[in-house]
C-alpha cells in the first residue's frame, strides 16, 4: 500500500471488508469521481494521504459480529498493519461500504475533525448524520437529508476497461446477435440456489438455447459448488460458453456484457442486476428459492423502470436508458467538495488521480 504526502487533486480512500459486492461499489464510485469531466472540477484541491490502491479492513471478532452502533474502539479490532493505515494525513474523501466498515467511516470523520468527507455505502443501521453522505439503494427505504438513494447498486465500468475488454474479446463482436449472458448468483440470507432452482433454470435455458440463442454462462463467488458443476456440464451438453475462474481463461465478464444482446440474471444479487443494467441490456430475472420484501421492492423497481422482466419462457429485447447510479453519487460528492473547496478563478493545474482508478 503506497501512501503519504500531497497529490494534485483530492485524495480518495476507497475502503471495504473485501466482500465482492462492497468492494465493487466503493471502487465504482471512486472510478466515477476520476472521470475527466468530474476530476477537472476538483483538481484544484491539494489532497493529502494519497493511497495507491483500494484498502481492505478485516476487523476481528467480536467487533465483526456486533452492530455498528455498538462498536467500541474499532481501531483495536484491526491487525497492526491495517490499523497503521488509518493515520494522518487524512484523505479528502473516504468512501466506505458495509456494516463492518461503518465504525471506521464514523471514526475517520471524527479523527479528521470533519476534514475528511465521509461517504458510506449501504445502510449500517446507525444515524445517517454519522456520515457526510450515505449511499443506499431505494429498496432499503432509508430516509435522510444526506442520503442518496440509488436504483439498485452503484455500478461503474471505466471506458478504458470496457475498450480493453472489447479489444481482448473482439471475436465476440461478430457473435452479438441472439447472444445472452447468463449470470449465476448463489446462496444468501434470502435466497438459495438449491436443486429445484437448478432444475427450473436448466429447463428455461434449454428452451432459450433451442430457440437459437447463444448462451454465455458465468458464476459469482456465492455460486455453490453443486451449481457450478451442474451448469458447467449443462454448457458442455448444449455447446454454451462457461466461465467460473482462471482455469477457463481470461475473465470475459465485461466483454460478455458488452457483446451480448440480452442478460439472464438470478434474482439474488443487486450488483449483478445493476451491472447488466449499466450496459442497457434487457434483463430477464431468474427465480431462485426464497424471497424477501426488500428484494421484492428491488425487482419491482427494475420492472417499473423498464429494465427487467421475469424469465418465464423465451427471451425478448427492448431498450431503456442505461443505469448509471455511481455517476449520480459521484456528482453529489463533487457538489459537496466544491462547497468546501470553491474553484479558483484561474484554471486548475493538471492533476493525477490515484493510480488504481
């Protein structure tokens, strides 16, 4: 981890507990902040404590089991190396995510004397006023003057990453017609990818393939081993592409999103649904076993927005405005920064964004 002194432009610490969904959202917002159209507006800020890469904190028990509102001296729940990261100079912007990181989002704001603008992603069930900004999906129904409610998750894919993926998998450009990316989720607090769900999705995908659709199937970290094996065999049987890890070659996820005509996504992941919506793909949501009121609200909001429909039989195509919620959050952070650091009359000097962006 690099760190240290001043850097042209604001310094940003993007912090998570390493869980994929949380890490993806803080990185998405940080990357959206780095976009040239935003960065030039805040490039006059001389940030301190630049970090060269995202930060991962892993608080030890019992703090990791306690609700954030009961966290006492959270710094001492960290290993020495991680605790050493949370020292002056403080960042211009702190972006944290998840309940395990919430106590540190609160602490950084206090330790910096309010100098660090703290944006926290996902509602950890503490007062929203403990942060400068709280970012939470609409289906969580969190209210507050400093709350930015997103439709789904804050997904963002930098243009250079999309371009690189397009070049690396350029052969897929000729296979865009009647192609569908299939994104498999897994077990969670609300859903399970059990045998019944596998068999139901198997039947649906066989029908889709029989109608001439090319299937590109990928897994998430939560996809159970049984489901991975089941759909790898399924892909072999019908001639679909399948990717679950390095043994299958370079990760095609972005390219499949870019070069597919529609998406089939299991219902259990806000991030996966939002990724497909970022690319404007017609999203067909596939049922797993289980449900919750919160996810019911998420699904209904995507349906009302014209982003998604339930997978019942054949695939359909339609259009809508791609979902760009990380950009909405980044715009709000820029607005707040400009209130603290008004732009000078003279044009800002060239600036350098964190090199992990």
